[in-house]
C-alpha cells in the first residue's frame, strides 16, 4: 500500500490529491532515485546491504545557463576538484558545454563535511566566482536550476539488487559512477536489464497468462532464449550482468594473482623504456618486482634466463613503486614507513638500467608539521611545455586521526644540476596552472 498524496493538514484533498494504491504485481521494479523511501525499507527488511560497504552521499547543485556565443565551446567538459572546499571536505564541480549556447554546470559536495557551518549552496556560489567559471557567466542568463542528493559509494557500496518480488535499479540501488558523475545511462541500462530479467523469469514460470501485456514479448524472448539457459529465479544473473556493464574486466582474472619473490601483488606502475618496451614494476610487503609486459598487456615476456619476475627491491622499500627515465638515468622511487602513520614518506634511488642495482639516495617527500602528515604513495608528471616536474601524492590533513582520510596533493619536484632530486617542499597551495597547449 502506498499513502495518499496531496492531502492538506486539515485532511481535505488538495488539487493534486492522489489516493494511495495497493500494489499487486509479480515483480516490482523500484526506481525512486537516491535513498528512496521504499528502497531503503526493503534494503533493511531483506538485509540487502549485508556484505557491502556503507553507502555515502553528497548534495549536488546544477544550473543550466545560456552563455555568450563567444564563450561557448560545444563539447568541452571541465571537471574540478577541491576549491572552494576545504581539505576535510571532498567534492567537485563540472561544466559541460552543450548545444544551443547552453552550459550545464554544478557542484557536488560530500555530505560527510565536518564543519557544521559549511553551506554547500554558498560553496557553489563561491565556486562560480572562480575566474575560469565567472568569465563564462558574464552576460549569461540562468535558465533553470535544481538540487538533488547523490549516492556516491560506487560499486563496493552496491547492495544486493534483488529480493523476493522485485528489483532495485538506478540510483535507488546506487548505480551512479561517482568518479565520472555518470548515473543516467547506468539507470537506463539497469531498467532494461531488469525488464529482460523479469521477462525471462516470467517466461520460465509459464506466467504468460498473468502477464497479458507482455505475453507476446515473453514468447519472443523465450524463443530467442530457447538454446540458452533462462535466468530464473529473477536476479540470478542480474547483478553479474550489471557489474559486467559497469566494470569490464579486460582479462577476466588478475594479471598477477600471487606473490612472487615475496612481493604482494599491489601498487603497479607501468614504465616505458627508451627502446619502447613496457615493464610493470610493483609490489607491497617490502618487496618489489619488475616484469616485461607483452604487446597488449595481457601477459608477460619471459627474460632471457627464463624467469618472469625479477626482484629489484632497494633498501628501505615498502610499497608504491614508481620509475622514470631522465638524462639516461633510471630514477626508482617508492614509499616507506607505514601509510597509516605520520611518517609515511617517499625515497628514491638511481640506476643505469630498469633492473638496477638501485642504491638508495634518500627521502624526497615527507610530512611537514605545519602543512600535513603521512605524505607518500606518489606519482610523477612531467610537462613537456614547461619542462617542469610535479609530484602527486596523498597526505593526511593536520589534526586528522582517521587513518583512511587522506587528500590528493600536488607539488613541484625539482632536480638539481647533478641530477639529484631535491627534497619536496609540501605546500598548502599546490602549483600554478601549467597548460600543456600554449
Ligand atoms: C548535480 C548532479 C549532476 C549530475 N550530472 C550527471 C551527468 O552529467 N551525467 C549523468 O549521467 N548523471 C548525472 N547525475 C546523476 C543522475 O542525475 C542520476 O544518476 C539519475 O538521474 C538517476 O536516475 P534514476 O531514474 O535512478 O533516479 P531519479 O532521476 O532520481 O528519478 C527518481 C524519480 O522517482 C521519483 N520517486 C521517488 N520516490 C518515489 C515513490 N516512492 N513513488 C513514486 N515516485 C517516486 C522521484 O521524484 C524521481 O522523479 C547528476 C546528478 C546530480 C545531482
């Protein structure tokens, strides 16, 4: 039973009155969007969330503007992270240049913010004052606007999607891909898969007589599926088909699925050598291996001595391998210390080949008690336009005690005249824009 809607406080019926209804159906597809009232109750009733991560939420604002033709670059997509949000608040913005001089823009703020005075709508207004956004809106006209919650836990927060008599789809299930802010196509696709799954289940149960509306389609589906096993009971492969759609696994199995030379199979980095060969450098638990990748990265090319994984662990290595080639020198970098504590750090060594031997030179990145703690697990970028090097890494904001709460940061990486890497100065401001195209 659903409740009546459009009832005034005094019990009289307003113009939009709709009586509640009793839902009698073999299968019900729930598509209420983020944190739906019924979906939430069904999750609790059928324990659909047991075995998955908790869901987490954000609030998203979106506006549609008609902008000056000179500012309009159809097809351009800009995603932003960080500013104006503080270090303890995650979220980001988007600007999509659509057709007809329309621009869709907005900001999503994670609802785990700690500052009780933070006003997500005011942050959105601040975000629009950024020079890159403000210029776009000068002389423009806002056509419409709205706000809505988003469930952004992603794949690991997906509950079981089926229960006796029904399925959850779209954002009721939590299918938004938060990294891409894409939920519409996943919502549509999940609806289509739900329909196919139910159709197949009804066909198998010979329920055509009950479902006269879809009878012909059931017959057609049953015929088409005659040679294939049907998916009954409902949901037996709904989740798998959805996750296949969501996350296509190139190999269908891990590239490296066990320890070799004591190296935990994590933290991989793919390094391209000067002869065009690609190597995977990886490993946790204080061991690091290198292996040569084949042309399509589906496996390995054994070395001349028949081995596939060679250990290149330098002194002090813990995890987070990274390699780069500069001026004929192989710079090998890694993280050391424990990632949960304040002393996590990045150190490096220099060698004459990707196989080493690598002699530890020293630490290049570590905490600064005035900026952040636990700075480590990095990557390095080089701008061919400016010839500048940047280190991207994670660190823990000052005062943060949650070991999982780290923020991604970027600072400049400098080499001295002799080719040594200078200790990185970690900053609160990061780096200036360095356009690749000039
Ligand atoms: C600011 C912002 C920007 C976004 N940008 C993008 C983007 O660029 N690309 C993209 O793909 N996705 C984007 N998304 C996500 C996208 O909007 C959603 O993933 C998508 O709308 C989910 O569709 P849905 O049908 O599952 O839910 P919804 O679109 O939320 O629809 C659910 C509907 O069910 C109604 N309803 C709820 N409860 C009941 C009930 N009990 N009975 C009857 N009706 C009910 C609701 O009123 C609503 O109309 C964005 C989201 C936000 C907030």
